[in-house]
C-alpha cells in the first residue's frame, strides 16, 4: 500500500478506533492515549500490513493487544507494590507494642497461606483483592471470565478453611 493511501486510511478509521478505545478503557484520556499509541504502532509497522486485506481489523487487533499489554504492566506493578507494602508492614512490626506484634504475626501467617497458593489461584485472587473487576482480570490474564470467577471462589473457600483459627 502506498504511504499516502495508508495514512489516509488510518485517518479515516480514527473516530471508530477512538470509540473502541473508550469501550476498552472507559476513560476519555486513556482512550486518547490508546488511540495515539495504536496509530503510532500502525505507522511503525506499515510494512507489515498486507495490501487488499481488512485494515480496520488489523488496527483493532493492534489496539486490543496494546490494551492487554498495558493491563499486564499494571498487574505486575500492583503485585510489586503489594510486596513492598508487606515489607513495610514487616519493618513497622519491630517498632510496635506487644499487642500490635501479635496482630502482625497473625497477618504474617495469613499472607504466608496466601503466598503458598498456586500461581494460577494467587494471581487472580490478589488482583481481585486489589480492586480489579472480574472482567479486567480476565482481560489482563487472557483467561475466560468464568475461569477467573471460579478460581477466586475456590481460593476464598480454601482461605476460609485454612484461616478458621484466625476468626474472633
């Protein structure tokens, strides 16, 4: 496809791409960022586009993949932040009274149980506990939403059973 024609077609799809970006992000600024990132990626990969194929589908695929990759980054960052938070809580434990130390010990034991979960159970549960919705977790991990719901439910049951000694 000639460079000018490619750019013309790209411009023609901007409004539709923006609507799709907004559906994915539900935020105007994030949708604009995703649209811009998609357009730049398309321009950088113009040589990979096959002429006489569906450019709209190609652009939608680029946008969807960028959105999923960004969610993976957010997920990794939130897991790292949780680890830092646990380390800070552990450091604070040395400065507190006996009652707080006892409560911190309980928290440490609870986190130990959570961290012993298999990765395929721990990650969806941790993301859900961090405030992500089932749909968002499913998109981030590229797993069906039903599987996410099931894993979180099974993890809750397991934790409830293993943490029964911690109930007041």
